[in-house]
C-alpha cells in the first residue's frame, strides 16, 4: 500500500514497547545512516530493535529468521533486492522506504506500507528517514547530512535547500563534510564486519568522533595511497585506453579507486583487472564521457575466449576471463578500432 509522509509518521508513532522490530538496510553510508536513524527512533519508542545489513548479490532478507519479529523496517534497498522475500511475510507489519526506480516486474507486495519519494526527485533514504524522525533525531543532523551527501544528493537541485540548512546548522561546508565522508567510507571498507561498523557508527555523537574508527580507515587510506602511486607508475596506455592491474586486500577499495580515477580520467576508456583466485581475472571498464561503449570494448577484447563473459552498459561494464588469457586480452586492446565503439 503506497503511503505518504503523514501516513508514514502515523505508522511510526504507533510503535511501542510491545514491538519486536528488525531493520534491513544497505551496505553503503546512505544505508548505514538511514538504518541508524531508524534504530534510534525505534529505541526511543521502547521497541526491541535488531539490524541486518543486506549486501546485494551476497545476502538477502530471507537469510534472517523472522519468526519472533512483528514489525519489519526496510530502507535503501531496491525492489529487486527484496520483493521476492517480502511475499512470504504477510504475517508481519512491514514499512518500506526507498528512492530507487520501481520495477513493474518486481513489485513491492500490496500489504507492505511503502513510502516512495520518486515524485520529489532523487531523495536519498537517509534524508527521508531523518525528515520522518527529525523530532527524535535532531541531535543526529550530522549523520543525516553525511548519509544524504554520500549518495551524491548535491547533484540534484531537490536536495539543495535541505543541505544548505544542514550546513548552516552544523557550521561546516560541503568540502569539510566530504573529508569526513572519505573516512567513513574507508572505515566501512576496513572494518572486520559491516555489523560491527554499524554498531560503532551508531555510538558516535558527532562527526569529530570519526577518529574512533581510525583503526579501520587508516590502513585503507594507506592502501589507497599505495595504489594511486602504483597506478601512475604501472598503468599501460593503449591510445585512449588505459589499462591497470589493481591489487588490494580490501575488496571495497577496488570500487572506491575505480570511481575516483574514472571521475578524473573522464575522456579515457579505463580498464581494470583484478585476480579472482589463481585461474580467473575480473575486468572492470569505465568511460564517464559516454563517448565510447565500454561493453563493446570488453566484448571485442574477450571474443572467443573460453569461459569468458561480459555484461553492463555503455559507461560501466564488467567481464571475466581465464588468467591465462589476460596477455591476449591486452594485445587485443591495442588493436581495437575505437571508431567502432562510439556510442
């Protein structure tokens, strides 16, 4: 059942000490912040509260036994991540809020209380949860702002007023907040588990307390520094194609570094390789200018390789090949006619 903000607030106000609640949220900072704000609100109402982090393609709602819970809260999880599991939870009261596009083939069940923000534009889940619970969570405006900005909210004018007010109240600039966000994101990457990171961020009372997570983010910062220096020295240039073999012990560093470099090298076709065990190599391709179709580049590069596969779209794509074919793939990159790969 689609609901509006007023109905969502009424649902939240009915929470009491008799409720045993479970929150499902995403692995990124938007998911963390939204989940923490929900958790704090539910605790303020006296409800028993538990949290599970859902990692797309790795974990799902059905992995968690829910027999003892009467209310389920879901935030920052796209419909295709949850819709199938929700169909089996008709005996629960479920509150779902999300800002990803709806999927007509994977609808949220009608019995779920569903707060959509698509009509307002691009509103990160953190902002939605904060605006619903601002009265109780006013002291965590710093977290609400961090979570909102972590999902690139500043790129969308519908978030301008919210962010400007938040920056004034917090007495910081966007640039200053971004420095904190880098440390938050690196802390999530370097923590032993996402659940532990969630618990520690939950205890923070201000942005400055990020120093308590230094044991997690400092090793990741050092690894990123090493990779940046190695990238400059060892990347291989094939015309407009830049190839780099990325090695790191932190899985999350791969996407962080690729996003960073693709933002700087917008006109180039970037291809990164990483090992998956001894026999498989994973390939990631980016072109932010969208002049070239990187899925076409990858498919030409791996054509005919045994056990190879590729997928994605024109600006970002991935592929998988056998390690023994990597040198052949690099040779093909030198021969690809980019005029055949123009979007």
